[in-house]
C-alpha cells in the first residue's frame, strides 16, 4: 500500500524506494520531447518542490496531465527515486496523477511569477501559494513555537488575558470601542451616550495589552506570559505598524529591570537560533531574495551581548553624533525610529537595550527611580527594525503609583483592582511586550509588516 506522505518527507534521501501518495499544487509543468512531463509540486510542508515525472503512457496524459498549469491541485501516486538532477535528492516517478482541480490559465492571478508584494496584498487569499508567503508562514510558525517552548522551559505559565477590556489601559494607544449598541440609534443620557444600556454596562474596548491582567496573575503565581492579538486604533500608516498585531507579554514577580533585560535577551536569542536551525531552506530564500544580510545579522546578534545603555547616555551619543536627524534630540523627548536605528545600526552595531527613560514620556505603572526624573523602562532595539520590545519594572509602591496616576490624569478608583496588588503583599515585578511581527521583520528582512501577518489590518484595509 502506498503511504501518504508530505513533500518534505518525500524529498529526503531516506524515502528512496518508497511507494507514496503526494498531494499538492502544481507550480510548473514542463513537457519533454521524449514523451513525458515534469511537474513541480508543492504542498507547503517545506520550501522546496518535488519533481514528478509523468510518462505519456499514463491513461490521462493527453486529456488531463498536459493541461495542468500553475495552481492546479493533484494527487500523485508513485515511487520515490534518487534524482540525477542537481539540488534535489529525490524525484517521483508517477504511477497515476489524479486531478482535484484545474486553475484557469486566463484568470488565475498567480500564473506568472514575480508579482509585487503590493499586488499580492490585494489577493491575500491566494498569496499563501507563493514562495515568499509560504516561507513567512513557516518561519512565523517556528517563532511562535519557539516562544512557547522558551517560556515553558523557563517556568512561565501561559495565561489567556481578555480581548475585551474596560480598562482603557495605560494609554498605550488609541483603542477600538466594542459595543452592542445600535450605532444608528444610540441611547442618550445626561452626559452623552448611556452606556448602562450597553452589553457590559460600561464602555468597553479591544485590548491594547494584556499586561495589567497578567500582573494580577504574576502577583500570586510568579511567572506568567500572555500571547495573543492586541489592537491599536492609531492611524499610523507605516511599514512597522498594524492595527491588529500579536504580542507576547511575560510578567514575572521578583524580577527587577535587569532580570527583565536578561529574559528579553535570552528570548530573542532563542528565537533566532531556533529559526536558523529549523527553517534553513526558508532562511536561505530570504537571504538570497529579500535581504542579503539577514543570516549574517542573526548570527551576529547571537554572538553579541546586547548593550545596556541608559536613555541619558543614548541622548548624549545622539547629540554628539554629528548626524542631521529629522526630529530633534533633546532630553525628555521620545526617541524616533531614526534615532533608534542610528544607535543600533551605526553606533553600537548590535542590539541595544535602552533603560531609565524620563518619567514624562512613559506610562504611570513604570517604577520611579530615586532621581525622581526617570522610570525603570527598557526598550530593546535591533538593527533595521528599531524597537522590538518595550518593558519595565512595575511600580510596586502604592503611594507612588497613586501619585503617578494622578499626574497622568487617571483616577486611582478606576484601577482599584490593580492597586489592590500593591495593597496586599506587594512584590517587585517586571515584564515586557514583544511584537511578533516586528521580530519577523527582523528575521526575514521583509520590508513591510503587512507581508508578515496573514491578513493585515491597517487603516482602510480589512477586506480579507
Ligand atoms: P512604537 O513606538 O513602535 O509605535 P510602542 O512603544 O507604542 O511602539 P509598546 O506599547 O511598547 O509599543 O508595545 C510593545 C511592542 O509591541 C513594541 O515593542 C513592538 O514590538 C510591538 N508593537 C507596538 N505597536 C505595534 C503596532 N502598531 N504594530 C505592530 N507591532 C507593534
Ligand atoms: Mn514601546
């Protein structure tokens, strides 16, 4: 009985001699004068295709096999043979080729190769069939798996924090409102819309971060991490921002900011080394076709220690750099991506962890330093992408936290449950957020974050 196996399996030399069933999509068909055809078949199990040889003697050779074009789906039964061809260990001599579905040459959009990424975004439902999007999908899977393994091995518990939230948390960004009210007929009260008539009896939003909820579990169970979608309604049309993106957020009790930095560095290194080890074919593709430096950059990151530099030191470096930046460099203002990239690409030429930012540009929950001017924030910057991780040691002192909330016009009563963590058995703790798509940008060298997530949500775009 022939065995149903993946093309990844069939391409291994050990499979030679096996009778197999392969199922996938035709990438190309070439007809040879000698009376047979070559089909290049792909099923997504790996980057490479397998070559199938279909002889003219097959009963449906003229009626079907010679009509197969890019995008058609087939089931091939045959024997795996050692391939005389270069760059492939095996090929399959077909005993039968059954067609599941043809793809019309006239209308199938991926008939030709070399479409632009912009065009492929308009056919997000078909782009998984291209080399690039197959490679992105496999590397994305590898990264997510690696993240889970890393935290499990480090003793962190995977926590599901809510997607719908009432805490308009930390001003991390503009929020999407969630409502069951009829927007055509909003119930009005004295001060505008009467949210007591809405589903949750109050205004609710899509979460921008699971941090505050993760803190509640960390302050009781120690080490937690959330990994889920987050949403930001800011209108930032950049190649690094999405309205819906995936974030990993560890939160750990008894971690200070330096433990937090070490965790971030170990996590990134683990992800990079897993990808290099587990997706070599996909990485070779990115290195050849997308960015000739990606593999060298990842290896360099793996070999170097991340530099830890205070915000104040970084400002001095930027001021003395002699660069003409578009945005001014002044103590107290946030770093722009041009500044981040200068530091990590030109000055240090390695990943940099900036910490101790001015209190005025960071959220209330970050721990106030003794200088009263800075907070225990830390951002990890990597070449080409800039900020990839943002985190901090959290303020564990009740009175300081309440003071910082008032300073930022937040009402402590609204956060009573968050303050309870400081009221009862408060503990130093820290955490960070890592944007999965930002990591993937840095790994693959892809230029636009819209090509890193299957169905990008950006201003004006949610069709697929
Ligand atoms: P940025 O300054 O780049 O807009 P941020 O400081 O608002 O990001 P944080 O709130 O610190 O971001 O979020 C933590 C991490 O989530 C960031 O380091 C980044 O990796 C990722 N991230 C933030 N916003 C986005 C976005 N709109 N799209 C994709 N990833 C994002
Ligand atoms: Mn940030």
